[in-house]
């Protein structure tokens, strides 16, 4: 997986959890990269308990692993951000929304993952839904401010919210 796309997925999961009062942490790109390298070391040395804890912190598989997504959805079931793509995109900053190819693009992509858990017992439907998600993912640009900072950069304003 593209590491930038992975970080963007992490940020969107984190923003959703922070906005819903279920977390307080959103790592910067540099912090995430350091922990991602640590994750590789933990996997290499078979330190699975530490690896699992770090995976939770990195929100590893939050969107793409249907079993983990099912776990996360329970406390988020009443979140207004999951109502529709436009509601989800309230988690983005205006300049991030402007980088999308069309309104609702990021919301459709991320909310599209919510369709997968019910299809776990229907392999053909699951495969079709997954293929549609992958297509949406290929069309989704890297929209986070963290990828579009000028020289000297600035912190992601979601940190500290």
C-alpha cells in the first residue's frame, strides 16, 4: 500500500474518533512514519503483543479490515459523520475539500468501507464491494494538508483539538 494513502486513511480514522470523543491523538506524518518503522521491527522480531498495541494506535486496518471495522463501528453507530458523504467531509478542512475531484468524494470512499462487514459471509458480494472500494481509492487524491505544505510547513490544525 502507498504509505501516503495509509497515512491519509489513518488521519481520517483519527479525526473521526477525535470528533466523536473516542480518542485524543492524531499523529503528524513524521510521528506516524517513525511508529510505522517501529511496527516493522516488532513484526520482524515477533513481538506480537507490542505489535497489536501499536496497530491499535496506528489505526492499522481501521477502514480496510472488515472485522476491525465492525469493532470500531459499535461505539460510532450514532456519529453524525457517518450519516452521508457530505457529513463525513465535515472532518476535512476547506482547502482539503477543494482538492477533491468532486464534493462527497472522500466521504463516499470512506463510508464505502462500512458496506463490507455485512458481506463477510457472502464471498461474491464481498469481492464485488471490495473491487468498487479499490476503484474509488484509485480515484481519490491525496488531499490532506500534511501533503501540501509549503517550505517550512505548519502543523496539522487537527492536532490538539
